[in-house]
C-alpha cells in the first residue's frame, strides 16, 4: 500500500501473491477496475491534491442529491444508528461485544459488533493489533468483550464487496455524531476538507474540532473519514495509518475513473 519507492513490475506483484502474472492481472483488475500499473500511479503522493482540485464534494449538494458514486456500499447496503446519550454515558454497561480478526483488501482488520451491528472496525497493520483493540474497546469501557468472529463475518464480508447488508451501531458525543453523518454524505471517489465539513454541520469555525471528531470515528472505511483532507490537499492524519488512507483513496479514485465498467462492489 505504500506510495514510496519504485513501482513493482506485474511479475513481482504476482509473485508476492503466489499467482501467475496473467491471473493476478485479471483478479486485480476485477477488484479495482484498473490495471495494477494504473493503480500504482494512483498511489503517488500527488493523488490527494489532484482529488481535491478535481472532485471536492459540496456536502449540501451531496445531501440533497443522495449518495452517489460507482460503489454501492453507501448507496444501498449501509444502515446505521447512534446510541442514545444515556447509552453513551453508561459506556456500554451490560452490553456484550463480540470481536474477530479479518483479512481485508486494505490489510488485517479488527472488527467488533453488538447484536445490532458493527460498532468498531480498525486496520491493524500500522498500529498493531493490541493498540487497535485497546482503542476500540476503550470506547465501551463497561462492556463485556468476547472473541467470536462468526456473527460478524457476514457484516464484514458485505462491507468489502460481498452480498448482504452491513448494519452499524456507533457511540459518540453529539458533535461527533454530526461529523460522522457528514462523512457519510461524501460520495465514493470524491473528497472534502475539514473546514467544509465544519461549515456543513453549522460550525464553520470548528475545523480543528471536526478533525478531532473524524479521528475518533470508530468505523473505518464504512464511515469514510479517509475522504477528509486538509485544505492544502495534504492527506492530513489518519487514525489507522496514512498508507491505509492512501490505498483507500487510490482504490476509490480508480473505480470512479473506471465508471460503469467497474464491477459494482463497494
């Protein structure tokens, strides 16, 4: 996922995956919508500036027009609910949260879920598993945690391109919830800025607080905090590591360019 260093040849990439070059080319192109060579071009450090210049989302327009983009995830297959302020204050007291580890297109991930849906999704390659677990579990300090990946598997599978629906249950302060709702209005393949999100939620001077709330998003990828950039076009921060953010933006930009010809998976 790194954008640094020389680009790898098709044979080298295929060798790392234990595939022939031809088979890897077919599988990769079906997933992304472009060739491995083209995807590596998207991983260049200038991608964020280009996206900001060409595809900055106007959040009020996106909200009125509905969620668009080539991916179907945020259009059709995602529903979410926020816990009540009382639930937030109790910190998950009496709640059972199951967790499991999963392979995803963006690296190893830790998923957590209640009976109502995913309540945490973290990528662990940059932070390490233990740090990611402590981060997600710390948001529900009074809950009981059980390793049990089976109930979460259909939700995680759907989140990364399988059939079905991915319900979410999130916990956060009211301001955080407003910011996360704004993130859900950013179409796949487009980006916005922290200041634009602040304006969209009626707090134009709160860009720094918006950045903090984005960093506290517990559902990576599905609540797309990776689509928020600094006004300069710099990537800004990313809670689960900038290489992961860069890979997500490159994947979405590639699929946006491929348009209707890209496979219709999120």
